C-alpha cells in the first residue's frame, strides 16, 4: 500500500522544533512536567533513540532539512560565526521544502532558522512569519571584546553566574522580568497560530515549521517557570562527579568552566532548565489547541523534535557540542500521524537520525524523494510494520563548534566508540555503564571490540562521504585505518 493511500491525500504537516532539549525530560517518569508532549507520544510514535549527526545547531538543522550528513551538505558548525568553516550549504543540496512545493504545499516558517548565513527560509520556498534576526552568535566578533566591562573575580560573582577572566561573566540561569506572553518564543508561536487560523478553510495542503529558541542556554525564564521546580528535590545527574581522568583533556577543560558552581547552584540550574522545557511544552500546547479549534488536527501530521540535547550538569557539563555524551546528543522525536492512529502510543528503540525526517515528510506528503539522501523513511514504523532494512549502529561527525576539534562517534546498543584524532579514544559498555563513566578503550581484552568499532566507523564514513580519509603519516592517529573494512563489502578508498 502506498503512503498516499494509507493517509488522506496530502495531509498537512506541522513541525515543532525546540532548541537544545534533551530527550530525557520527555521520557516517562521524568520529573519535568511535559503534558502536551506526553499527549503527542500517547497518540503517536516515539523514537526514543534519536540523535543528530552533530550536536550543534546549524549542522543538525541542515541535516534535518536535507537528509544528509554534515560532510555531504557542507555545514560543520554555526554558520553565523567568524569561526565558521563554511557559512552555507554545498552547491546543489536540496531541502525537503522544495519537493513539497513541487506538489502544491504552502510553506510557512516561524522561529529559528540557523541553516545558512547566506540563505533564509524564503530562498527555499517558505513564507516567513516571525523570524529570529540573522546575526553573529555567541559574541564572536573581535570588536565585541573591546567593549567588555571589567571582569568579576570568581569570589565576586553572583549566584547562577560564571566568572570568566578576560571573557566577561556569563549568567547560566536566572529569572526573567518578562511574562510568558512577552517572550520572543511566545510571539513566534502566536505568529504561527495566526497563520493556522487563516488556513482554516484552505483546500491546499500546508507545511509549517515552528522553532522556538527555548530551552537553549542561558536558562533565563519567566518567574512562573523559574519557581516551578524545587531545587532541593532535584537530584544531581548520576555522572555529575565524573572526574573524566580517562577521557580527552578537552572535556576536563570544558568542565573546569562550570566547576565554580556549587552543587546547590547546579540543582537550581537544572530546575530552571526543566522550567524552560515546561514553558516549551506550554507553547506546543497552544499550537495543538489551535489545530484542534480549527478542525485541522485530524488531517495534520505533527512532528515534535529537537535539534540536539543539553548536558544540564551531566558529567559536570552544560550546553552541547564536542563531547558525545548521551545527554548532549539524544533528542525527543515524536510523530503523530492521525490517519495511522491505530499504531499510536508506541515507543520504538531503533536508532533514528535527524536525517530521517526529510524522507519521512516527503513520503507522507506523496512527494518525490530527494535526489540524494542518507536518511531513512520512518513511515513503516508509523504504519506499525518493521522496515526491510534498518541501521544497527549510529554515526556522528564533529568538525568542531566555535572551537575546532574533530571526532567521529559510532554507537551500537552495547557499545559507544569515539575516535578523537588529537586525544584518547573512548569506548563505553552501555550495558554495564549506561552513564558513560568508565572509558574502557585501553582495557585488557577490548582490542577486538575496538577494532570492530573502528571498522563500523569507517564503513559509515564511506557512506557519509566523510573527509577524514587522510593517510599522511603525521596525522594517521587512528589505531585502525579504513583498510580494515572488508574488501568484499566496500571498495578501497581513493586518496587524493
């Protein structure tokens, strides 16, 4: 049966993508209150092992839009920074929006873009409703540092603040003077809802992307959400006290930035993060209510997915980026297809990538597939069937954030392996050590597993058209090179 016959002809599509929401806060039993997301999960299909190909805004969002790995679409780090390796997609890279437009979809975009510094949504077919200003991120201009006020000493820092000599202090969490209704994200959602109201009687199918910036750090939230969770009842992450002596040195340096926070402050920061996530849930609930009010919910595919996760104190870290720890990578990914409602309420534990969104959306819409795509359609799962083929491991690529640093990660249900060209490799037994505390890469008896994981990594690298195939002797730091891949299943790499 074709997807077009399984679904109403050209259903509407609503994509809601918060920024930096870890999957953990949406899982059953978590203390974070997410009733609207939980409702979606009860009526749809939850993909509980979903990951971006890179835990950084721009490459993750580019992969979502294109169905490609960063080495294929060309975006490796945040495009609106002086430090960006590239500021836009490779020539000829398609987005799913263009294919939807070809089959008559109206396209609407409200919120965060962060895919290209040289293109906006309108350049890919979207009508822009409420857009975040395109500007350089994270104060990356050299000129900005000439205007910094005098640094605070660590002893003088305020609660929830991080003193950074020569950089200016950074407030990690706090209470905003804004009301919920005054936030930029509320305006983003209201612009989307106003458009939904206008579409109430439209006979043409539509696709709408709604992208709030919450719960991205800093966790500065309206008072209602700042007080929602009692910090005294927050448990520190089980890996918070990881000294990371058996891990790459960059992790320890990253942790040192946040180490001045007391344990009480860490608990307060987590409570604020949860409050931020609940605010996102309220925003999402307003969109669901509008769909219901307008009679659109029964013919609208609703997708809730984040671009990447947030450490939120895990391993003593915050934000995301270079490290591959689960809290920074794993994201919520839930799809409600009302015409396939009999298969709703299920949680799937297969490995899913943000790259899978594009082929899924196009199949549901009855549109032509992308000419080039590394993602896999999730439609069989939505129908309650098992795909003929599915990945048994996951591959990610990091070529740095605002700091140049390379790693490649491959993950199976049992092991996670990270190749760090300039530091220690990492291997975690996820069965025995789900919180990734003990790096066993150099433990006796693990040589065979390390070689197997290297082999998997190189197999993925071939498929992803990776750019890490350099065999000049000073930089061949990988314990096993790409020739470990069986010649029967893969042609030899071509070095240029």
